[in-house]
C-alpha cells in the first residue's frame, strides 16, 4: 500500500490538445478516491498517467516517496481493471486470475494458494473451472478484479469498471467493490462519469471538468457545499435547480427576482451568506435541490414561496418527480451533457424539478406553490460561477 501524490500534473498531446492541467491531488494510503466528471474531461487520462500508460507532460507523480514519472508501468506496482474486462476466453477463471503470476514464474503451489485466497474474497470459488463465456457480466468483472488482487499491488486503478453492466447489477457490484476495497485496504483510484457511483463508493470524490480539478472532498460536503456552478449542477440526482436571479438587500428586507417573481429572503439566510450583500443590485445564480422543495403548508408557511406550473410528473414508486416551470430559464452549469439536451430542445432541460413523497398527486398544467427550505438555498456568482 502507498500514498499517491499528483503535483501539478499536466498532459498535452502532440497535436497541442491539453487533456489535463495543473492537477494536484493526494490519494491517502488505503483510501478509495473517486475521480468523476463528464465524458472527455480528462479523468481517464489522469489515471493512465498514474499507471504509466500515458507520458506525463508537466508536474511530478509520486507513489510513496518515489518519483515515478519515468518508470515503466510494470515498475510502478499498480494493478488496473478496465471497462472491457480483457479476459482470456480460452482460459478458465482459475487460469485467468493466476496468469500474471504464471508469467512471473511464481511457483505453482504459491499461485494455487493466492488464486484460492482471491477467489474467496471475490466469492468465485465455485466458478474457478468455468470459462468467461459461461459467466455473467458481474462474474466476469469479479474475475478481472481477481487478476488485479492476486498481484498484491500498492495501488488499484479502476477505469469505469461497471459501465457494461445493467443498472441492477451495477448497484450490486458497487457494494462488492466497496466491500473488497475495505477488506484489502489497498489505495484505490476509481474513475467514473456516473456521479451516483462516485457518491456511493468514494471515501472522497474529486470532480474534474475540462482537465481541471473543480473540488475534492467527502461526498456529503460536495453535496451540501458545492464550490461552483458546475459541481452544483453535476452532483445530485436529479441535479440542483439553478436560476439566474437579481438580488436586492436593504437594511431590513432582502429578496431575489426569479423571472417575474420576487422571492423574499429571511434575515437568517442573509446572515448565513454574509457575502451576498456585496451582490445587491447585481445578477447571481440561486440554487435549490429538488428534495429541498415542498408544497406550501402550515409547517413551512414562512419559507420563501415560488409559484410554478407543472410540466411533467414522473411517479417512481418510492417518490414522485415533478418537473415545473417557474417562468424563468435554468442557468447554465457548464455540464456538456445538459447543454446537449438543451440544444436538442428537450423539454426537461428547460424545466426545474421537485422531489416529493409517493402519495402526493399532481396534474399537468396545474398551478402550484412551492416552498424553498431557506437553510438549503445556494448562491453563486453569475460571472465566475463560484459559490458565494
């Protein structure tokens, strides 16, 4: 096991494209850190630089106390699990797991012991004589992990290992990976574009965009206090609702304008975000998560109110998602996936969303009054995108 330190790491390809810029990140000994971001943001490139599969253009990479920039992949003591499993179809599970040790000319008795131990951790004992073609996707993924585990590496690198699995199996395999990593205690970097996967797996999560690190912290801190608009719009499912708003703060009153609506802010909200006073008379972005909205009632009648029209209702069994229009367009977050939806004219890209219990009832085009939890309102600089 070892600590991994990326010190101002950068990657520029021969055509001049910069995939990663000034990436500084520490993965503590035994930690499971998830690197998450949209497709093409540079997360896999960063992992491949750690593995030695990509040359580092700028900065220093340390594994333990050793600078490894110029070391070959096999000299770095890392094991990588890929998205496509890369199993040998003509070999049994036993042979696939033990192949690296066989190549290294490890004695047969030791190979057998280590294969047995890895199979026990991965619950593959009954499948050791099976071929990959006879295994399910989840079983193949565990065999791929077994091939990495058996080497006893200092670092695990997992590059979107669950992307080929169906939704139900992905949930099961997330739990399996978390259990295995905790049992082995190996320093692990996990790369994914799925923020739900990132939040459920990581001891910490690092959010990357266009090759630049946006924020790194525990999942709950990322959720509660996003550093900027991109993190706010990327973390959370459904993501945070974000609107352009004009803010006015007087001596005794404060309000924000969302579209044509003026929403009063409580004194406690202004006190909680003291820097908001500097933006009085200017544009900001106001944010609220879907689960922090409620239908107006006795318990929340003092909360800031927002009138809206129901555009779409999604009953999910355990909850209901209500997509609504408050008369104001959503603010851009810089997430290319959401921008692509908007470009295609997807109606959901123009509607905000609220999350309610399964027994609530809504109708399309219904006028509703939503209440916003004042303790959960977020404010961002409209120009720079940073949290206020």
